């Protein structure tokens, strides 16, 4: 690890990240249309404790207070996502002006506070009206997404400095269409590759649309999880390579190399279709940056418990894990940042999510809320990132996940990732110790 005198560049971007359905609440207010997550959350049995995003953190009404918190922490950037169905209730066609105005007002409040906005166009909340037309299984989704993107570019590109097309398309495919744990809740091996390809086509079409009118930067956000073999056996090593192709190269190889990982035809077998070569003209549209979301590594063993990788994750002995059962292993963060540069070149990288869920009381019992394990996680991962930067990784910024405790998707409100505590009964916000530690790092420019 780096020593305690680690310094970051003076122009380094320091932010925090959130997503629309997890914090906004008011999913149908002011003319907004339903999304697949609004529908999924209201389906009995899908959400822990029956939790929904109907109120969440009430950010839709409290965004100015939340921007004031960002300023108090010292952030100079904020990554948020746009609810597609808040802006286009039917997914295409009529624009809901009140929905668009919300994001304009949020961006204006950020700029007034000296906080640079990064907007993610899609963080998993497809308009329900488009899901009814096949959603990401319908090739027309590329046109739908490009239309939506153009609406947003016209409205906010004078305020937003970075645009991300998709957040974690792997999770959309794996959780939403292969295993059914996330919206829209499908479990179909043959659907998943089609979804992957249509997500990438949609990403590419949005990038091309931005090239026609945009003034700043656009990129893609992926979740990466370095894979380690549980042993040196050839079987475990092969399983680790499959897991790496499935998660880490799945979306980056098509964007940067114009092809899916070579292992895919064997891994997906009869479920892997052929795609028109011309589609890669869209998919390989040049991005200005890549967002990397990092939380954990995967230690893989050759046990055919998963459908595609035919591998399983094992927990190393004596591992420190979070309440999401994710191993805390900062060295893998260094590894993945260096791996990206080695494989894909010097495209700028922003760490668009990095954080940890540890137990915090539902009601703040101190101010700040003491969260020593999250402080440890934050410090060690910032050090790991600095090691990668010292060795040549082109990292331009870091966004902590998450600004606020929020609705952790199908886990409901049971997993707290925030550096700001939220009492969901009263909506009271209280800074955690991790927020103050982060403020000190930002203010001093180092560890």
C-alpha cells in the first residue's frame, strides 16, 4: 500500500454518486410514468420487507438540502442518474416538462455550489411502457435510447460536464434477464445475450448522438471484479478465465476491440446468437472516458453452479466482509485499474462507484454517526487507487458510493452504503464519520 503521505493531483475530481430510483421518491409525481423498478417493487415477494422507492430518500423534494450536504462535505462533483420515465413518461414521444425541469434545477443548484454534475442516462429504471414493447429485447431500443439521450443533451449539456450512457449493463443483463433477482425479473438464458447486445447498440447510438451536438464528455460505466483462482489447478484457472470473460471483458471488449470475448460461444453454447457485423459500427463509437465501479474481487472455483461461467465464488478464509457479504480486498482495486490500462489503453478513467455496506443504526445515535469499518474501507481503497495511479493508471476522479443511505434495490432499506445517514422514518440526514474523513482527504488533497 501507499504510505500515509499519498498526494492526489490538484485537479482531481472528488464526488459521490446516487441513482434516481434509489433516492428520489415520488416516482409518479408531476406527470412521471412508471418504470420497471416501480412495477417490480410493487410486485409481492420481490423486495425485502416489501420496501419500495415511493418515498426512498425524498430527494425529489429535498434536493437543495442534499446539495448543501455535498457542499459541507467538500465535494466538487456529483454523479446522479436521470429517471427516463420522469422525462419521457411513455419512453418516447411526449416530453414531461416538469420532470425535465427537476433535473435542470438540480444541475443548476450543483453549479451554484461549485459542484460539477455527472449525469447517468440509464441506471436500471427502464420506462414500463417500453418494457411492454419488449424492453431491451427489442432492437428498436437503440432508437428509443438515442431519442431520450438527445432530449437530455439538448436540455442539460450546458450544465452537465460528463454523461454516462449506461450504468453496469452487466447487472441489467445478469440480474434482470438471466437470474430474475432484479427488474424486470426475467430468468431466460436465451434472452440475456440479446439484452447485452441491444444495451451496447443503445450505448453506441447515444454516443453518436452526443458527437453531433455535445460539448463535453460521454462514456460508459461498467462494474469490474478482478477474478482470482481458488487454486492453481487447470480446472480452477479455466473457470477463472470464464468468469473474467463473463463479467470484466463482456462489455469492454466490444466497445474497445469490436468483438465479444472469444470464450463466449463455448460458454453460452446454443444460447449465443450471431449478430450483424454492422452493429459494431455503433458499439465501437469512441468514448471520452470509462467509469469503473469496484466493490470486491471474485475468488473462483470450478464448480458448475452458475449457468454461463460454470464456476462458483468462494470466500477466502478469515476474509473481512460487508453486510452484502462482499469481501474487503483493496489490492484488487489496484489490480483492476492497472488491468484496464494494460488491456484497453489510456482512455481516462473515473471511479464512478466504490463503497461499502456496514451496519448503521436506523436512528442516528451520535453526530457524526460512527462507522469505523466504512472509514477503514474508504481509506484503504483510496490508497489502493493511488498505488494504481503511481503505476500509470489514468484515473481522473473518484465518486464514493453512496452519498446517502438509500433503497438498495431488492434488499430494500436493509443495506446502508451512505456516507450520510438517513433516518427513513423522518428523513433526517446525519453525516457519518466516513463523510468527515472524506472531507479531510478532499481538503488536504491526500491521505
